[in-house]
C-alpha cells in the first residue's frame, strides 16, 4: 500500500530538483548525511557482529548500508561551494532544510507503521 506520509520526502526532493534549488539540496545533504552515515555505520557494525546472519560487516548483504556508513569527505565544502555559487542566503536555506528533515522523519515513521 502506498503511503502519502512516505511519499512526502521523495516528493519534496523532486520539487527542489525541478525548481533548481540546488543550494537547498546541498545544504540538506551537508546537514543530514553525517547523521545518516553514522546511523548506517552503527547498523552495519551491529548486523555484522555474527548474531543476525551476517558473518561480518563486510558481508555483501550489508553493502548498501556499508556504502552509506562511509563518510563523504569534504561534503560540507562541496555544499558550501554550491551555496556560494548559487548566491543563496542562510535565510533562504532554513525552510527547505527543515522541511526535508521533517519529511524524512515522516518517511521513516510511515515505514515503521507498515
């Protein structure tokens, strides 16, 4: 069953992309990806401890989680470069970044509810 609650997050990402709000997307990634990566790393280590059917964190079944658990070097600098190039102010970034974080919470809540 499709959940509207789960669709808000990808829909808003699409909206930002289609309206060429690259700075907002870059800022949101710089804010959110470190937390997402840390969570993925912890999950990969926990699943790879041998108690959940994976022999190690390097098991191919954990490749997706391991990929996102790897730090993206200079992510903040890449985001800053896009924000500067676009000439976007802090004030213009606050709302879209906040909305993306709220929509992501809605996404995961919807997944949990299913």
